[in-house]
C-alpha cells in the first residue's frame, strides 16, 4: 500500500449496479463527512487505500478513514484515522465489507441505485446492496452500463473497440451454477448464478473480462501447459494465457493450447475451483455461454428472460461474423 501513489487506489463498486461507487459527499474532509453512493468517476473522492490494518483511507486526506458505530442504520462517515475496530473492515468471500467492531456490513440504504444514496451499517444479509467489488483505478479502460435488467451492457475500451452484452458462463452439468470470482483471492470459482459478479464478456481479442473487475481479464497461472493450473483475474496484457475461444460444444479453449476451462472436481458446490485441464469432453468442462437471465432452474432446465432480442440482417453489420482459428 502506498498512500501517495495511485497504484494502490481502489474504487469500491456496488455489485447491484457497478456504475455506482462509494464516494465522499461534496469532496469534504471534515470529521463526519457523509459516505454515499455516486456515479463512478475515478475522482479522488472515490479513491480508497486499504492497508493490511483493514483501514479504508481516503485519497482526499490520507489521515481520514471510513468510520461507523455499531448499530443498524448508523450512518457511515469519514473520521480521523485512529485504528479502532469501528474503522477496521474486511471483505468477505461474497464481497461484503464487514465492520470488525460490530460484524455488520456496509449497506446501501433501501437498495437505492442513485446519486447521493446513503450508505449505512446493517446486519449482513447477503443482498446485492451489501456486496462490493474492489478494483484499481485504471486509465486503460472505461465503460458504460445500461441497466436493462443487468445483462445488456457495453464496454468501451481505449482502442475504440466495443463489446456488447455480458453473459453468464453456466456449467451444463448444473445450469444453476456459474463461473464467478472469489473477491478475497480473485481466483475463479463456481457460485450459484446471480445478477452480479458472474457475468462476462468475451472480446474479439479473445480476452474474457468480468462485469466488475475493470481492466482485469481471466488469466491462467503460468504458460497454460500444466493441468490443474489456477485461473484468476489479472491486468489485461494480451498474453497467450489470457486468450480464449468458445467451441460449438461449449468448451472454453485456451488459444495456442490443447487445454480448456474446467470445474475442478466432480461435485458442484459453491466455491469449487475453476482450472485449466486437457480438453477431453467431460461434463465438467462444457459450458453454456448465455446472456439470458435465470428466473428459475428446475431439473437442470432454465426458464429465462432475455434482455436483448436477436435479429439477422444480411446488410447490417450487426450480423457480421468473423470466423477465427482456434489455434490462433
């Protein structure tokens, strides 16, 4: 952690709508300045420095920390850093920011996704208004979020390329489970599918990006030659261990490799690992890459509501396909 360098600056994005971030109201630095939700803008009032001590320091004034007392409904505020337990935060496996002092969680009051929505302390209940993604501020990417049910999204990268429509990566063995990210380790894991971290976009460059971890791509540990290699989120650099293609049978194939994305192990449980392994057609490596939202899963069949319709036009570029080699 560096209190002077931008490299340690974190944005705290809502998993309910990643267009909104934890923000200091009015750029104030006085004790008691309100902590609110506001449109993400990469500004200093949204830059947080989280040290090994669990304190969340504001870049506006590194001597000021996110602070709260221990009661449901208590306002979260900025205060002089003193290191007591009411200023110490941990991020849980599910992306909650939990106060060490009370065991309660940072919560968007009423679940409101709007500018100046208040942020309070509340008993942890697992709702999306209590789940957050911490990501570094980067000048390499920016994005636009269209709230069309949670899946219709446009990423706009600095090179001008646009990637449209986030998708779920569901395992065909059980369509109720999707590829997700463990916020503590940033390793890929299996979780029950939800309108949040388990949404992805595969760009024309072959890189697989998460809805929340801006500037990060699915990365294989090492050079992609070892069975069982861990997969995690890392800066998008375009290496051969970050480029993927999806086969007709639903395998995620690593470019210039004979290996695929698999669910590690035979039992589907939340937290099961996602790793690299030789492609051999087993049912733990076949995926459904779909932009549809689940409304119900019964006997491994899904009832969905799609956020976008499909149209075909022989004259319009929207139906134009590139046929890429899976070898490269």
